[in-house]
């Protein structure tokens, strides 16, 4: 889970993590998360996992870029 320092300090060292104001830090320890949740200086954020869409592999559009060389298909 991501944790963000929202207090008045510019940065803070706590529970073995360095928190900077408004910069999310990944914390996976459940005990640490429980402690931070009780403190008003911290905000726990839900992580949004990005989903990558798979393009049709093996098919290329005419005039598209060749991923290996970065050249346009029109140059072949």
C-alpha cells in the first residue's frame, strides 16, 4: 500500500521508511501500516494497478513503426 506524508514536516523518518511531503512511499509491512493509519500525519492510498493492453502481436499496420529499428514501414 502507498503511504503519503501530509503533515507539516517536509520529511520524516519513521518505522524504517523516509517519507517526504506529498510523495507516496510503498509500505508492505502490515504492522507498520496499522501504526501509520493511526497517525494524522499520514494518508494511506489504495494502489491502482495499471493494466497494459496487448496489441495484436505479429500484425503490423502499413506505415507503422518497426519496434526493432524505430523506422517507419514506408522506408523498407
